C-alpha cells in the first residue's frame, strides 16, 4: 500500500511514475478513457471526482483532429494542435476536479511517427516555459512491424521524451480489432497467435528501454478493440504473469517490474480484468463503452422529444421547444452517461475511492 500523495491536476514526470507505482502497490488500475472534445474531457474528470479515483485521459490521432475541428483543412496540423489544445484544457481545469489526471495519446503506428515527433516539438516548447511536459506520456504502437524496428524506434523516441520527463507506452503483440483507423478487422473465429505477446519479447523491450527512461507495455493477451459476442475473445492474463516472472528472474527485480497496460477493455469479463490487474496492469483503455454511454441517453432524449428536433415552435399548439433543442440539454445527458459508466469501470478496476490527490 502506498502512502504517496500528489497535488491535484495533470501529473507528469516523477509524479506520474509515483501514480503508476501507487496503483500497482495498491492492487488497482486506472481507467484510460478516449476523448474527442470538451464535453467528453469534462465528463471524464467529473467521473473521476465522483468516484474519488485518479484517471487517464487519452486522445487518438483522429480524436485530436476532431478536437481541433473539422474546419481546419490541414488534417496533420489539426491532429497536432487538437492534441495540444486538449492537454492545455486539462492543465487549466484538472486541479479544480480534485483528482490526478494523466494526459496520454493513444495508438500511433509507423505512419504516425511524424505526429508523435510534432507533438514532442510542442511538448519541448511547453517544457521550456513551464518546467513540465504538456503530456504525461505518448503511445508508439509499432506492433505491426518487426520487433527490432519496433524497439529501435521506441528507444529513439524514448531518449527524446526522457529529456522532458515523459513516459512512453509501447505495444508488443497485436491487439485485435480496429480503433480510429489503427489496426485491422478482427476475425472472431480465428485462433490468432499474434494476439498473444511472447514473454521473451517483453524481456527484450525491458533490457533496451529501462536504462533510457520510464515506459509501459501494452502486452497482448487476446484483448480486442470493440465489443464482441461473449466467449469469442479468449483472454489469457497468465501471459502477463509469465512476462513479469521472466523479467524479475533474469533482471533481479522486485515483484511485477513491468508497467502493463490492458487495451481493448470494453466488454471484457470482470474476472479477467481483476486477474490482469493482479499481474501489474495499472491502466485499462475504455473507448467503445463510453461512446455508447454518451450516445444512448442522447438518443433516448431525442426520441422522447421528437417534435423539438423538427420544429422550434409546435405547429399545432404553439409550444416553444427551445429548452429541449438547446444543445446543453442533451449534451449534458451524454456527459452524465459517461460519468455513470465510469463509476462501474472504477469499481471493476479497484480505483474507486483510491485517489492519491491531496490539496
């Protein structure tokens, strides 16, 4: 059990490492929630405050582009500036929610290495001005490439990130399914060995990256993006246990030396989630479930107030509908949907009531 306490707000550098350590020592993991705009960022922070849990906010490249606005014609610039704007939003407001927030970017494959490097350009500027990085961590997902390229590029990027107190998340093995254009279709009937990371690969990553800086590993153990029929996704958390054991035995470390990440958490069996957390998983990605949690109450509200989305004033009795079609009305319902769904996630991961933020 950790007695660490941190100031509320976005945590980076040593504070981020302390937060990861506290989660692992406390036997819980943090929800890592993909966001696309201020509504979803604010809902995630509200959810964390309600649960008294620390939280990880993350953006994919297309989520960052959407945050910047589809009106920006240069898509690459939008992906960079959207990520910058989202992080600045969190730096400004997170402390007022009274919890610790990790800012992270999600899956960046080989084609998106320039996106990572451009965000690091902005991060280095922010570091020079504020003495801390803009983001806590970035993810470089080169799992579709040969492992030597994956780890070589990861080491190169981590050397740059370590200079501004950032952490790197890598992926070994392939998380099935597709998320925001990264990945591929998942064949539910396929017994795909690529969905299961080899412990020897994890050891190779540890030996190369640990001397450089702080890093985490999304090790695949059958996890898949999206939600599929029960029984069609075969999770094998024991792969995480075996990876931890191999690194511990060969490197002479303490228990669970690896900082592990669970991708494709939406729809997973609760028992498998708990088992994975016991093997050193400190972070579980959630996207699909929170998208539905946001959209469902909005859709229900529109169905229940159908006329308000066709007429400003009822053509039959003259009733004004402004209070119904005011976007704040239904967007707030979406936010409340995310807040409610994340209470369940925090409970499943054991983070509810475990925030280490102290004013």
